[in-house]
């Protein structure tokens, strides 16, 4: 470890569980691209962590698992307090509702510089209107030194519903690695089982946690609707959904019942997402709620047009009629109509994909994201 890195202030990132997901991907990108001499990092997981943390390039990042038990775990807060007292971080950065109470623990542990990030909401509170949760958010608000919202939608909600002052919240979009995620050159590479894409004109793809909030069954239903309504669709179309989660079995069953199991590939979790995106022609995301979708950003960086639901931060990423198409949530027929437009018009696919890539280069660079976080961390340290 370099001497400068050893003396840098320590940020303890407190999250519920470090698995595969957009929030975790954002933490990985932030740590990997932040200059080592500015800040050191530790990740404190209330529950635990999986192999996803291996994507962090730096070797000086300590992972801490507190082993939260299901339901109420009275000892969790003491274990968190003890971990923070041992780590002695200069900044504690909690993320989302599941880690918000860590702000109180951090204050009790003597950490004066505290940041909280809002990255999106889950299916049990899609619009952030739950009175009990908002009572908790407002109660802990005085303990939070500064808030970070990953979308304008979340920033507005923090100010209007939670009551956060404008000068205490920064809106910072996720950045995307536009070197790793880039448009394909030449013919579409083959993906999936041998012969899967052979003869196909359009591969519709998606990547994400197959959790209820992502609503991947709606994408499968849209695909089946296209197969039924387009005479040549079975020869021309393929569907790829990359990710693991509770909805995967439901999607496989829907495809089987629809007689389309051989036209779709659902491989589970994969590490080669950049290569897989270059094998797709249109990216689709059927979420019921979103903060800012990393997979949409990665698809745009890969030069793909995007069909996404008009929820959360999606309209801030997808420019209707320019880089993609927005559809209502939980409406497979409307999603099928939007996908049909790209199936019928390869020039539209090309133009929207090229515009999507340009949008990434203009607004969603990794450098812009890192600089935004550095500004917040520097600010809370100065206040301390």
C-alpha cells in the first residue's frame, strides 16, 4: 500500500447486503475509479456479501459482514457500533432505507461526518409514500450530514416528502465504464447456446436482478405477444435475460407454456455482461420502479436503443424518440408495441443506439460521478 493511500481518510460504506445489483455496482465503480490517495474504503454489510466484491480492484478495501439474522436482530446495532469503533472511519456513508439506522449508530460511535445515499425503492414502497418508513426517515434526518440522490426523481422526493433542505442534498448520476462497455464493431457476435442466434435478425436483451421490482415476467409476456402477432417472429427474434433471482423460474415456465423455451436464453448470473450486451440489438427493462439503472447506462454505452418503463429515473436516461422508447409499467402489450418498432426498422435501431452512446459520453462519465462524490466527501469533512 502506498504511503499516501495509508494516510487518506477512511469511508465506511454501510449497506444491507453486498450481492449483485445496481447499488453494489455503483460502489464498485466508485472505489475502483477514485484516486487512491484521496480516500480509503471499507464496506460494512449488515447481512453479508457474495463474490461480487471481487470486482473491486483495490486490495486495501476491508469487507465486514455483521451477519444480520432474519427479522428483528437486536444485537445488530451493537455489532455495527463495535465495527465502526474498530475501523475509526472519517466518514460513514449509508445507502437506502435498510441501512439508514446506521446513521444513529455512527453518531453514537463518534463519527461526525455522515452521508446517506438513496439509490431507489423496492416493490414494497415503489413511490416512497409509506408513512412508517417516512416517519423514520424524517426522524433520522437531523443526523445525516449530507444526502446523495442518484436521480432527480429521488432528489425531489427527498426534498418534498422527507423534508431535506436543498443545500443538504446532491444529485449525482451513476457513471458507466465507457471503455469496457462499447458498441460492437462488425457483425453481431454469437451468444447463448450453439446456434441460438443463427439466422435471427433481432436479439432482445435485458440484464438485472430477477427480483419482483424488476418485473421480468412482463418482458417475457411482451416477447410471447410479439411471437403470436408477427408471422415471421419465431425465425427473426430471440430473447436473452441475464440475472438470477426469484422471478427466473416464473419466466422459464412462461416461456415453456408459450412454446418459446428454445427462443430464449436465461443463463442466470454472468460476469461477461459487456460481451453479452454487444450480442444484443435492443435492450429492454420492464421495472416497476428504478433509481438510476446501471444496466440501462451500460446498454446505452454499448450502443443499444432502450425500451424501458416510464418510472423513477428512467425518463432521465432514455430520451423518448431519440435514444429509446418509454412505456407504462406492467403493460406487456405496450412493451411489445415498442419492441415491434425496432424489429421492423433497423435504421431506427442504429440511430437510437448511436445517440444513446453519445448521451453516455456527454452526461454519464465515470469521471463526473467520482468528482461528485469527492465533492460531497470533502464537504462533510470540512464541516466536521
